[in-house]
């Protein structure tokens, strides 16, 4: 998700993460390229929806400010929503309780 969001929000980008590197210098028509450009860019902010089914994924989705997608019966979904609600305000610097 970090690669996607970075490519949507910057004119040019390079990315180095835990598992991926975009872009090490690569040859291109007699020169080298060290950044990429996404064309076409979204013309507005894109809302991201991501599954939030485990405590780790719930925390991640809430911290990133994404929209959580919850599954399961109403009782387990309620517990996930409560956890999401507890984490999301902390990301914004707001005390939930």
C-alpha cells in the first residue's frame, strides 16, 4: 500500500521498503533512471478500503487512515469496530475516551 499511495501523491517517486525497492538506477536509452512517474495520476484523492480482520491489520488500517472492511458475524465485527475506533483517533492525535 505504501508504494501505491506514494505513486499517487508524488510527481515522481522511488521507494525503498522492507520487501521491495523501486527503483535502483536502471539503464534507459543511454542514461539511467532513478525515479518513476505514474501516468495518469488520479484526479482526486482516492479512498482506500482494506480488509481489517486481525488485530494487526485493524491497527494498520486505522493508523494509515484507510477505510476498514470488516467481516464476520455482528458480534465479532463489533469487537473489530471497537478496536478500530480506539486506534484511529490516536492516529489523529485525538483521545477516544
